[in-house]
C-alpha cells in the first residue's frame, strides 16, 4: 500500500512541477536494478560481471 502511495505522490510531483524528463531516468534505474537482482542468482551471473 505504501509503495502505491509513493508512486502516486511521484506522479503528482511530476505533473505539478512539469519534470517529465525524470520519468525515463527512474524507469531505467528500476530496470537496471531489476536486472542486477534477478541475474545475480541465475546462470547468467558470470556473463553479467563485465557489464557491472
């Protein structure tokens, strides 16, 4: 529940302050975080190390 509240507050901030350029930055950071978390416990982990 708190995660959705934070997401809604972030969207209100973007709309109010007209900082739409932050949306792709946050999306890329979340994607990179997910790749790191999910690949660290898989067979792809040795191949990911050169990119980190």
